[in-house]
């Protein structure tokens, strides 16, 4: 469970000093701490967690004298709001179940918030007026996907005169896959199985539609060493709502190695991923809970090295010609930082967005999706800063006369 707080003060000649407190010191939290600690003008960073052991590990990895640790409890909206009092900017990397509470707490405390979680979008956007009245910005879904994929699609649509289709493809896959599922869990298996069982929101012919889980299986090829993969349509989160009036068709797809989706589809069809309670020999559980217990031992690898693949394709008409923009990112385990690619590509965009709020490069208020922020004049500078931090995204343009 993670939360990152940036306390911002302005000194002479506009110099920015940041006091950062981190609530939760897991994989992403520790990465955010390490990255923000590198930004200039930081006074102190406080790592907060319920576990002293987790804090000690974070401090060891961050290895920065500006970082200190603090044990605390964060369970309710009031708990979070109390911590956010007198804090200017926060980055939330909390579990999905606490994300909406964090948004409400930030508004109550009049604290800017960057949230990695993209779920509960309708409930969050309903708080837009309250956030505006509080004078704060809430940015939901600001990681890699949702996050990078979303603003790439939004920018592609902005660059076209008429947008026909936007396809956002992303996947976190093992560098050295092993059978039987050719996949290893990076964060939480519970979230992975939720992705596999949730209907996929998309845009088809200009209308919002819900597609069955694991729809649209297709082969997709990336440069070596990734090679041939398979992708299925998964939930496009907020992007479908935000961009539905700007593009005729929009889909998000998730990548795995060949064979994985077929095996998971069979489990789904047979009911092993259902959440309705069942009783076995007097013990009540759910098929998914049982499947999680078994699959946890089958979704591990021989190495913690991973690869994150992103491909965003936006096609339509530009200057009377059929045009297609493609952005692609192939990111590997970062040996320099000693972190997974997924941790890096999730934490750095959120850290950078928080920095931009602190520097007043982002000045909007309300609940504002990343698709409405990192576009137009902000797009290329953000891409360049990501590249300077080790996340390189290449662009290709094709024109059909």
C-alpha cells in the first residue's frame, strides 16, 4: 500500500523545495521515492508504512540521506486526509480498494493528487466540481497503462483531422518465460485475474460498448527478443469515456506470450474464475480464490527480469490523406536501478506528473484525466523528460496517398 506526498514551498527566485512523505513502501512506492529523491530542490522525504521492515527495505534501496521512515496506519478517508493536511501534492499508488478514498481525502485536505489507479473513473469524475472548488487537481490513472498508453492515443487523435481508430496495446511479460502459462505476476495476482474476467469497455462506431472478457484474440509481433505474442481486448478504462466523441473506434489490448490466453480462457469458461461462493466439505470459498491459490505457483519465472511492451496505433485522415501514427516502447528490466521494467514504467510517469504540478507546468483544477493534460504543447516535453529518465518511446508516421 503506497502513497507519496510532496510538500511544496516556494523560496526566493521561485526555487521549489519539496518535503515528500510516502505512505506505503512497496515495489512502486520505493521506486517513486528513489526517483523523486533525484529531483532538485527537495528538502526531505518521509517513507510511511504500517511495517517497519518494509520501511527499512525502502530506505536501504533508496540510499539517500534525505529519506527518513515513519510507521503509521492508513485505513480510512479520515486517516488519509489527516496525513494530507498542509501537504500540496500527493502521488497515490494504493490498492484499487483505497483509490477512491484517497481522491476524496485529497479534495478534503485541498491537496493535489496523482493517482496510479484508473478504476472507479465515473465515481472520481463525479467529484470534479468539488476538486475545482478546493482548488486542486486530481489526475487518475497515471502510470503506464492506464497512463502512457492513454496520452499517446489522445495525442494521436489530436494530430489528425479525423480520427478513425485508436488501438492501445500494452503488456508486462517475463524476459525468460517458462511453462505452463508463460507469464509471471509482477504485482498482485488478484488484479491480473480481475483483468481476465472483467468485460472490456471500448468504442465501436462512435458508441461505448462492453465486450466479453478475452475478446479479439490476435497475433502481434514485436522486435526481438520479444517476437511473436498474442493480444486480447481488455478494459480501456477512462479513455473510452473521454475520447469516444473524438474517434470512431478505440480499443485497449493486453499482450501475453502465445498459448497463455487460450489456457486462461478455458479456465474462465469452466467457471474457475467465478466469484460466486461455493461450499466444499463444509468450507465456503469462491472458485477464483481457489484458482488464485493454485495459479500463484504457476505464474512465477526463473528470473525477475521482465519486459514492458507498448504499441499505440492511431489512424485517420490528415490533410486529405490516410495517415497512421504508431508509438512503440520496448522496455527491459533496469539493472542500473535494479528494478523491474513494470515498476519503472509505472512509477516514473506519476513521479514526473507530480513534479510538473509542483513546478506549475500543470495548473488545471478538478478531476482531469491524463488524456486531457499530456497533449499538444505539453506532449513532446513530457516525452523528452521520460526519455531522460530511461523510458524511450519511438514514433513512426505512415501516409497512404
